[in-house]
C-alpha cells in the first residue's frame, strides 16, 4: 500500500505529522483520547463520538480487523482517527476487512505514525481542542479550522437521533455470546417472562448494547426520537423510560426538559451519560465541561449505596455540578479520580441515573447490575 503524508493541525497551531490511511477527505472535530486497550470498532461506531476526532492511546490499532457484529450503531460516528500504528494484516477468524478498508469505505480519514502519547499529554495539560485532519496546504486548513464552529457551539444530537419510532428485535445481535451471557446471568428475565415490561428508549445517540442489555432482561424495547413529546411517550404505554447517551453539550437538549419533567414521578426513568445530564438539568441542576473528559474502560467509580468500587467504561466531556443539585436527590456514585458525580437517585420520583456506560462495549461489564436495579424498579411499579 502506498502511503501519503498527512497531518493533524490543532487550533493552537500545533502540527502532528504522519501517514494517511482510510479516506483522503479533510475533516474537522474536537480531538479527544480514549485509554481502552481494545474495542476500537465499538469506539468508532459509538454515536457519543459524533463530531470528534478520536485518539486511542493504545499503540497498535486494527490488529484483529473489522467484523460485521462488533458495532454500536449503523455507521462510523467519529470525524477522524489518529493512531500510533495501524495493522495492515489483521488476524482474527471473524475479520472481514482491515481498519484501513473500513475507514475508506465510510469516507473517514485516519493518520498513522503519530506520537499519540505526546498528543494525549498535550490534551491532558491544555484540555480538549478542535483539530483538522488534512493533506493540503496548512494555511488553508488552519483558516478553515478557525472559521468552523467549535464542538460546544452546535447541537450534535439532532443529526444522529432516529427520526421514526422502531422496535428493537434484531436477531443477528441476539445470537452473540454477549447476549447469551447477559440472558443467563439475569434472573429478571425469568421473573418477567410472562409479563414483559415495555421500555421506551429515547435516542440521543443510542448504542446497540443498551438495546441488547434491556432485551436480555426480558423486556420489550422501543426506540423513539430525541424530540418526542410527553403526550407521545404516554401513548406508547411505557413501563419504564431510558434516556440514552449521546454527544455534545447537554444545554442544547434543554428543549426537551419540560417534557422530561412531566414524566418524573409517574414512570420509572433511567438516564445514562447524556441522559443523566438531561435529567439533572430538567430539575434545575447545572452542567460543566470537563478539562479533557473521561474516555476509556478503566474509570474507578464508587457505588455509595453498597460501598463497592467498580471499573467502568466512560465516554463523556461534561458533568453535573453537585453544588446545584436540587434538595431530595442522593448522589449514588462518584468518580474516584476527580470526585465528580457518576450517578443520582430519587426513590419518590423513580429516578436512576449514571454518568458512565453500564452497557460497556468496549470496556468491563462490572456495572450491568444497574440495568437490573432499574428493571427491578420498573417491575415494582407495574
């Protein structure tokens, strides 16, 4: 394969030079890093990365190729991929293409040969910043970068949320080992077999493994648009509602908080990541942008109810300000690295929220118990 030079240009003028792979297109995005050692296909297809250029800190990416099932949405969601080294000859029985072919197929640019350790250290020190992947004139690229909107200046969710309601019953994914493991571990599946709860999931950037995880626990799953009204939710006869993860600044979702407030106390509701932030904001709390975010499969979180500490998968750049929480809300989980809020609970209003990804993909499955906790609340309310 012939390689061509390419570069990542940051908004502060820093340039990282490397070799292009994937598409030759020029793309702009917020540059973020993820510390997971595996799961690059799940990262690439995670809608929470929409509008961002992803930098895995693990040095070799692509060594087990790309397959047809380890995806978290219907396309690559990142704007670009920056790696230390990409593997041209993957080895895995399920692989049907290389990561280079995958990026090329979906018109996503990548750069290999970058010192990703230096890039990650720069982001940790200076915070996330916008960047552009290009092979053209640097002055032209920099002008385009400086004139583009920043990540926190536009609504990312409206471009990726489903536009129509659909039922999740995809058997292709339910034949997977992950689905089988979830099913046999969950006593709730047997307890609810004769009376499956109806769970409505509001799509702000839904990951497939949330849908798999809820189906594996014996629930009917229906996915709806991010702009659904309270009256339309009620027409669907939900026993429980989940607000999904997603990209961007939660303040752009303040348009939905009025309808979310109408649900609280009537129907059990769970917020995951962005969904957690939306519920907090609907009750008057504020959110703030983290310096460089929490992205990876090794974030330590303490469950304040049980005292247990879990290693969690995370992907977010915003957090809820604990000083603005309304009275009556319990902080259920905290991040042990920086003390930020990782979960909220209110029994009276039937609310469970978490800032991390209980569905993992990629990452540890330690926190799947949160789905059990939510479904238990749903069953008690039925």
